[in-house]
């Protein structure tokens, strides 16, 4: 049922293919509702509001469905709200509303490390626990960060994948999410460090598709035009890699310019099968949301405060310990390719 908690980095494991996240997908029946329809703080229930970078991204549909599954298990009340665009301060109004409603915990993937901090601090003063997941704020803004995998591990997996696909030599570019995204920026920094081990690979450009499908598609076209010798693209965002694959799949660069990054198996399956993409990575977004919801509950119940060494149990995922900077680590990234992609339905 669970994806890959204590796995070895980037190893293709003999996973029991019983990844049944589909069981929770589509169950976020409160999605898009921006009002809690009353009673958020009533009845002593653990009210948890998920606030993704933006709505309409299958990655967050899966992660937030995992959150809902956990909230249902502990008989709390789940809600998902969020902006349409992943811009730095677009989440502020949703944080303010949740605080006014008295929700007990907010679980946020931040579009910017600082822009939402003051709204978060107001919410905390009003008694709301704040957990970031997927993309952090500055550590001093929130109670806990649920990290999908270490930045080093993600960066190494991305560089290993592209190096393997382009024969460890040539020009590459990065197609990222939004320019301020805490998670992608941390990964890109680490990728630059990792690239020092690959002296024949040259990073010639980094562009931003804003986690918007059309912008990412257009940026891919522009990259190929401005860099005729490009050998590879890394897109460490599920929106970016899917849009880039769609562009490449019908272009003359298909199979010549290699594309890897972080993607969901459902969005990438056709492009792996038609030869546009050889391999890419991700973790299980459903497990990430599930873990974040249990961490939120542990904070609300006072079982943990978010300090290093705090321990809590996250349902089926088992026991976790808070590490440095109030961070909890889910696991390692996993590589998908033609040999395993059909086992994953998310
Ligand atoms: C997109 C978002 C998200 C990131 C994934 C890999 O869905 O940018 O924050 O973690 O890609």
C-alpha cells in the first residue's frame, strides 16, 4: 500500500506494486471550497486545511488525497483550498481565512519562503498549528516541515539521470516551477553542486514555467530555439516535465534532446512509452500528504512541539522523528522507467 519509505536512494526496488493511491484519489470532495461552511473549530474535531501551491495540479490532488485519507482515519475534518496560480503571496488570503475560521492545523506547500510568513504567524497567534510540506517557508515561520526527500538526494537523482541519458557530456538546461519556489530552488542549488562531478556537462540556462502548463510548454519551445546544441532538459516539477514532454513528443527533437526531472507516472506514462522520456523520478505524493496530516494532528494534540527528537506515529507509515530545523523526512526519490511505470497509478 505504501510506496517507499525506507528505500535505498534511487534504487529500483521490488516494490509490491500494490500502490493503491487510486483509492484516495478523487476523494477530496471539499476541493475548491474556499469557505469552511462553518464549524471548522466546532465539536473538538481536528480540523485540517490543506493549501497547495495552486489548484489543478495532479501532484497536489494526489498529495492532498493522502492528507484526506489520514484525516478521515483520525476522524478529523478535512478541507482543501488554494489559489489558481502559484504566485508568491497568492496563498495569504487562504491562510487568513483559515485562521479566522479557527482551523486547528494548516498544511501548506509554500510558493515563496517569506511572502506568507506574516500571515502564518498571525494564524499561529490565533491558535492554528502550521505544517509546511513539499515546499517550505523559512524554518522560523512554521511549526514543522514535512520533506519528501533530502535536497541532496533529489539533486543527485536528477543529475545522475541526465548524465546517464546524454553520455555525461553536453549542454543542459533546467525548466523549473516558479522563480521563488523554495523546494525547486533548493534542488537547483544542489544540482549545481552535483554538476561539479560532471565537468563535461554544461548548464546553459534555467527558465521558469510557473507550474503552469502553457507557460512551461512555451518555455520548452524557447529553450530549444535559443540553444540549438542542447542535449538535455531537467524539469524538477511535475507540471514542467509533463508540458516539456508534450512539446518534445511531436517535435524533431524527440529522442535527441533528453528530458528528465520529477513527474507523476500517470502524466508521464505515454511519453515513456513513445520514447520521448527514458526515466524520471518522484516520491509518493500521497504518502507525503498522509504524513503531513498525521504530523499536524500530533502538533494539535500536543504530542509534539516540532523540536528535534520529537517522535510521532503516522498511521500506516509508522514512526517518525523530527530532525534538525523542525523537519521530518519521508524517504528517498524513486526512479520510473518503461520497466516499472505501469505498476504506478497516480
Ligand atoms: C510540482 C510542484 C511541487 C513539486 C513537484 C515535484 O508539482 O512544483 O511543489 O514538489 O512538482
